[in-house]
C-alpha cells in the first residue's frame, strides 16, 4: 500500500514510520489514522522487522488531531462520532500491541493525540526541545482515547494534573514523570535512538514479544494465587520455545545467538 501521509523506511531490521504532514505539524485526520492502523497491522506480521520507530517529518512529532477534522466529527451524529473515535482507539491499540519493540522519536510538539502516540510506544526518546501536552480541555474536549496509554505512562496522579490543566510539559518534566525514557539534544537525538535500537537487537524477538505480553498480564493486577499461576505458566511456555533453548545454549557456549546480526 502506498501512503499519502506516511513514509515507511526500512533500515536493515528497523522500520521507521514517518508522519509526513509537516505543514500541519503532522496532525492526523481519518486518513492518517487509517494509514497508521494499516501500517502497524502490516508490520506486526513481519518477522524480518525487529524494531519499529515512530517519528515525524518537519518541525514536530505530531500536534494531535486536525482541528477541522475534530470540528466536523463534532457535527456528526452520535453513531458516526463513535465510529470515528473507535478508529482512533483501534489505531492506538494496534500500536500498543505490536509484537515488536516500539520507539517514539519525539521532537518539537507532541500534543493531544501526539502525546497519545508517544505514550502508546514502548519507549519514548525526546529531544530537549520537545513539548508534550494533553491539550484537549482547552478545546472543550477530553483525552478519551489516548487516556489508557498516557495514564499507563505517567500514572493517575500526574494525569490528574495534566488532563485538567493542559499545561505544556517540557522534555525534562517528561523525563521526571516517566513519559520520556531518555532526552537528548536535537543533534544527538538519532544517536540516542540508535543506542536503544542496538540494545533491543541483542534480545530474542520472541522473548521480547512475550515480555510485552507479560507487562499487559501483570500491570495493575493484585498479587493473587491466580496471578502467580499465570506468570508461572507464562515462563514455562517461553522456556519451552526454540528461541529460549538456543539463547541458553549460546550463552553457556560463549556464542552469539542467531538473532544477533550486525547492522550494515
């Protein structure tokens, strides 16, 4: 599929998805949402892609929803509104549940849905000039579809502030509240992203997928006997896999497992 508002770039085992609507700070409308959902779904079926990086062309990562699109949605019927919002919710879910590790490469602004995209990724690396915000209340809206991912990233207490104030969050603040994992000067941003990519490529791809699923399994669950059983079943299943057997044998024999291949 050819995309109008995205650029998909492959560098060895890494897929870069570039939001490519720079004249509107990569704000998204229905077509952008559909293209992102399609792209995430396709990449989820690719065994040759080890890491997915989401980035933005131009001055910004993403300004969130296109306001003209939001205005049009507000004038639609309840059923049409729900269907439209569900597309955004499903797109974010397809990003959050990708089998590959995902990195948000954030520069400039990441407002509203843009902050949602960054939060839905496993790892967020931001430039020191980045600004985040859940800006919806200043438009008379609420950060509904992005809320599961933002709250997961920053916690209920911080969300209680920023959902209500819509204050801009600096890169340093984002680091302090857990939204960003690393920050770097603009000219060092790609180098920092590459460092994280190199670390990810040392892990087994099936093990990383299983670890992502484990986080979902355990998150906010009480430490019950049922949870103990579920985690025991999880590791038992992973240990029986061919990747785990190879990884353990490679370690014991002081060799590199086959999933580690040098980048060109």
